[in-house]
C-alpha cells in the first residue's frame, strides 16, 4: 500500500512497477497543491518500492516552494511549486512540479556561478542550510519544461552522505529554483517530513 499522510488516503494498492515515474505539472488551470504533493510523493516512492524497499522503511518529505522563502529577498512572482521526496536508507528519490515562473530558468552554461561549478547542470537544486541562510549546493535535479516554458517537472535520485542524511533529518536540506529574472532564486522550500 502506498499511503499519503497529507491526503489521508491510500494512493496505490499494489507496488508501482516503474523505476522512473515522472510527475506531470498541469499546463493550465489551477495548481492543485494536494494533488501535486500526492503525485510527487507517489512518483518518488515508486522506484524504491519497485526495487524492493518495504513501504514501512520509506520516509517521505515535502517542500512547499514559495518566493517568500527565498533568501535574502523574496522576489515578486506568481510562481509556485512542490517537491516530494522518499528516503530508503541513504537513497533519496526526489520529484517536483512547478508553474508560472516569471521567466525562463537560469542557464548555468551561459550564466555560470563564480567560480563555475560543473555539477550545477540545471536551475533546480538541493542545498544544505537553514531556512534563513543560503547554503552550499548539493545536487541538481533533472528538469523537464512543459509547453509554456514557465512550468514543468523535476526529478533526481541521489545517495546521501552521512552529513546530508543528518541535514535532511534536521530540516537543513532545501530545494530552490532559479530563473533569468530571479537569478538568486525564485522559489525555495525546506524538505520536511510528510
């Protein structure tokens, strides 16, 4: 059984067999946060279940992405997003969805950080740090844009170090998304237990 504690209901009766399930963010209409959380958590949990993890051994996390969480200044934007993550042992599977960005995502090939970091392969990242600080980059998520170019989905699968595991358990891993208009960050949220 795949149960969503946020929705208070069973999401699937049998283990999901796909090892990579992408989350589809809606192209238009309302951004149903509860449905997006459920979809992201189901997609993050599916590969772990398919590879033999028991549902009781999986811990889930959610990050509500908001411009108000961006440090040091909150940008003016209508963007929103959610991230669901599932942890089994030291393996963290992440799935996210976002929409209504103010501009295209930042391209780190043409607009790199200084000094350049070849591990930053997209504008959707996981960092280590508290809610009130900008912390060091940890991982980049793979991003798929929708047809508007201002929304889409993201995914990642990582093996966490002991320090990263401790940071996750302490609410010290956050997800952020950068755009050309808001290079320092447009959306951000801490991964918290679901």
